């Protein structure tokens, strides 16, 4: 199976011995992400997973963006649902090109793994 990496190059998907596609695990982590939107990366990369430490009372979001302001559905990668149970792991496994911004939602605390 082929896919496009964050630098827009075609590459083969990694698979295990059973032929199941390997999921990104992230080479870096951002811990205790809370409050307003946070810029985690300003270059292309891939977000792997989101760990919910504390549930937010409003939905959070992940954006492909070079700025913490002006983000909309047009550059949104994923949603972190409101009241998502603490301890939940959300596999995103999605490339970003402009940068990585995470808005955890009101009261939410997240841990993020990504590969810049």
C-alpha cells in the first residue's frame, strides 16, 4: 500500500508480519497541553496520538496550522470530543504540512505524540 508522507513524497506503508498496517507512534511528546491553543510544531510532520489526561467540558481540536489564531474547520485535522473519558487514547495518525496546533477544550488536559 502506498501513501504520501508529510513532505509529499510517495512511500510504502509499513506493515507487521500479519500484513496489518503499522500505526505512527510519534518521536516527540507534548505533555500537560491545556488552556488556549498551543503551537507544537511549525514544520510538516505527523500527529500520532492524543491521550486525554483530564476531560474538557467543551470539544478540543487539532489543526494543521502555523498559528494559534484564525483556525477553522478548513484546517482542522481532528476533534477531541467534550467530556472524553480521562485515560482515553485517540489515534489520529494524520500528516500536517503548515504546523501543529492543539486546542484542548475548556478544562481539558492532553498529552500528544507526534513526529516533526
